[in-house]
C-alpha cells in the first residue's frame, strides 16, 4: 500500500475564526464535489460521511455549492467561498503555505480509496520492477 486517502475540513484563513467546532459549519457555505455520491460512508468523499463520523446532527449537509471536480472545490476554498473536505494528498502545499487551514478535526480515512502498487512478473525485467517498486515505496513514505 502506498497511502490511504484521508479527508478533513479545510478553509481559507479568513473563514477560520467563524469555525470553532463542527456545529459552526451551519453558518458557512459547504463546498461539495459532484463525485461525492458513494454507497457506503467508508468510501464516501462527502460531508455526510464526515459529519456522521463525528455524530453531528442537524446540519444542512446537502446545502452549499456543488462543483464538478476537486480542483474547483479547492479553488473555491482557497478563495474563501466556503469550507471543503480536503484530500490530504492534494492539499499539503496550500496547508504548508498557510493558504488553507484546518479549523478542526478529525480526519476520515477512506478505506476504499487506498492507493497500492501491484505488478506482474516479467522474465528479464525483475530488477527493473524491483527498482521501480523500491523507488515508489520510498517516495510514498517520504510523502507521508
């Protein structure tokens, strides 16, 4: 396994003062990725799954802005339009730069979105496969 995708709320630093705990999400715009319909909470990349994990009730989970791709959701969050569920692997740079913040946790691990490497043996290429596998695993470990 290379990594397991994790999601958690992120927003621009300007919105962060409005968010002390998950109940405060009722006062801001939630940013949704159109692709967030999934059969089970463990595979869902959506607010329902995250709020269910926290046991938060009474929030308008489906209200907000729906966008067709995560890059659009990310752009809207960076512009202060609302709060997004950030994909850990894709938001590290804006978090490190301070352009996004995590107003609160926790993170939700999406078991169905684990990334792994698989290969088929190829006579004469074993050393290439082993070298690529080693490099990829090292890069993945360094990224964590």
